[in-house]
C-alpha cells in the first residue's frame, strides 16, 4: 500500500508539496487546518523609496500579486525565490535558510544610503529579518493573515484512527499547535518538523509519536526524513 503523508498547510501551499510527494511515490492526504486571507494588492506608493523587498514566505509573494516587480527581491529560501522568478520578478536572490539568514543576506548586499528595505509578511511574525538591519530605513507591510480551520474532516479522522497515515509534515510552531489540537485521542503519528521550535510545541502538547526535526529549515530537508 502507498505510504500516506498528512499535509495540514493551507490548500495553496499543500498542493505544491503534494505534487512533490507524488513524484517521490507517496500519497498525500491534504487536510488544511488553516486558511490564508489576503489583503487587496498593494498600491504603487508602498514601494516609493524602496531599494529591495524581503520575503519570508510564498504567502508574501502571493500577497504582492505582481506588485513591485521592478525591485530586487531577497527571499528566505530557494522555493520562494523560484516562485518569485516564475511570476515575473527578475532580480531575485535566496538566503537559503530562515529569517536570520535573510537578514544577514540583506545586510551583506544592500546599503543604507540606497533606500528603504520593505518586509512583506503576515500578521504574526516570529522572527523578523529587519532585526539585522540597524542603520537602515526599514518598513513593513502586513498583507495577509491566517485563520484556523474547523479541524479534520470525518474521513481524515477515520484514517488516522485506523493507522492509515504514516507521517505528517509540520512547517511552523503555529502549525504544530493546530495539529496537536486537532488530533483524535489515542492516535500515534510520526511528525517531521521544520524547526526545533515547531517540535517543541508538539512535545509540550503531549504529542504521541516520534518527532523529527529537519537539519535545515526547508522542505527539501523535511522530505529527506520521510
């Protein structure tokens, strides 16, 4: 039987991961526990005096909806960088890591005298890349937020209770919180977490099952642990 992998990300993100899982021979089970709500696309004035845009997720890219494509983009990781190139942003660099790596890249390649640095993000920010940019004119734009979904559908609960799912991928501490709250009583499930912070949330919630942390904070490292 094909090994099933549970995906609880928002539908837009889960489908891209599902495609990668299928090519690896796994059967993704998409059961979003969160919805992404986007603000209207930003007006041109947001980019006045800006020398570069920082993106800490693909949600930030989706929220831009093509705006600011004339500006350099510094992306947190390769997937976000590739997605930005695919939708028409031409000057794109990847930090290949987390928010701290993105801040370090920005400090390395940007100069305070060249203009402001704009971070596009959601309502909740655990770590801001702007923290590394003392002496820069920094700006922020909140262009999306998340809303918790209503839990798992009955068929997903039945599959979990029948031990029909081998593992789940956990992409953030918030995702870990939602997952722990939605899990049926008594179910043991292997969890592969993007970070120690996400893993700690599961442990704190009394997670039943093995918890693995990816050696680097990216999806490729997570998938390598399956």
